[in-house]
C-alpha cells in the first residue's frame, strides 16, 4: 500500500481514544441523545443496536464531529475534533456522499486530501478498488453505479486513507444479500487489520456475525454495553431483552 509523504505523516495525529462526556442533543423540546460517558479505543468491532429513534446515528455523528451536541464534549486522543484528525477517521453514511466523477477519482481525491501525492494516491486508489471488487468500474461515473456498488465504493474510499477508526451508519440498509456479503467481508478485513470499527445496525443477525462488542441504545441513552457473546446470551435490561426477541420497543 502506498504511504503518505513524510510531511503528511507528521501532520496526521491520532484520534483514538474517542471520548464523549455529558452529551445532550435536543430537538423540538425533546431530548434525542443523553449519554453521560462513552469511550472508543481499538476494541475490534462495536455494533450499536437499538430500535428506531434510539439515538444511534446521532451518537455516531457526534463522535465523528459532524454534529455538535447542545451540551457535553467530544475529544479525539484528548483534544477536540480537528481537520487533521479526519485523516485518521472515516465516516460512511447510509446514503453515501460521492463526488460527481469516476469511482477511481472518488478514492483518489480522498487520498490526496489525506496527504498522498498524485502517483501514490492513484496507486492506492486502484488497490482499494481491487480489494473491493470494483476494478472493472473504476472509470465509471459514481452516479451510474448500483446501490451496492456505491456503498462498496464509499467504504473502499473510507478505508483507503488508512484510518484508525471507521464509523459506519447502516451501511447495508436496503441492499441485496450479495452486496451485503461483499460489504461485510470488507468490514471483517478492516477489523482483522486492526482498524477500529463502529457499526450502527438494525440487523441483529449482522451484529451476531461481526461484532466483538455491543452497545444497546434506547430513548437516546446507552442502556447496555458489553461483549457480544455475553449480550446475546443474557441481556441485562428488559428493553434489550425485548429487542433481541424481536418485540417492538418504545
């Protein structure tokens, strides 16, 4: 894999651990997020699960620095979120934001922004597309790709910059099984390469397949957090138990 230039490496600082304290987000008189404390380090893959409206995506976007909480603080490696930190943190949304250019150019642009020179960026982008099984569509405009291809491209772009952590918000929502499998394989490879992964998902089967740790949220709060095997064996709250049984949780 091509590397950043020496100057770029010097400018890139760590983002882990990511910590949040006293996080409050309110909208229209309602408290949508109320998390007293959370810390993320290189703990493998953490799946954030819970019913619709539990605050999962709000928490993820707050930790990524794209939403500012009304109260509380977010720190990356002990400091506030910064532009330099984004060279080591990637966020992939359910509806990926892609540039109006080719698949290859989408990845190349992200690499150059992260400090790779032109030659190394193009080489690394080609490798990223190959690893994602997208080499054949490298020169295809991103807007012409299928939903599954767009999401694989977004994930390939996120991983190409060699992040310490990647935050994924429902990356396989509404995708066909083949696309879901391809994306899960990419996620598993990233985890095996010691990239920390936080995955927001409604799919408990996916959480069982991939997660090392589970965070269960409801009504804007973190209700439970623990090892995945222990969580699926015995939930510690009525809400989590009902959710695992497939019941509607309010």
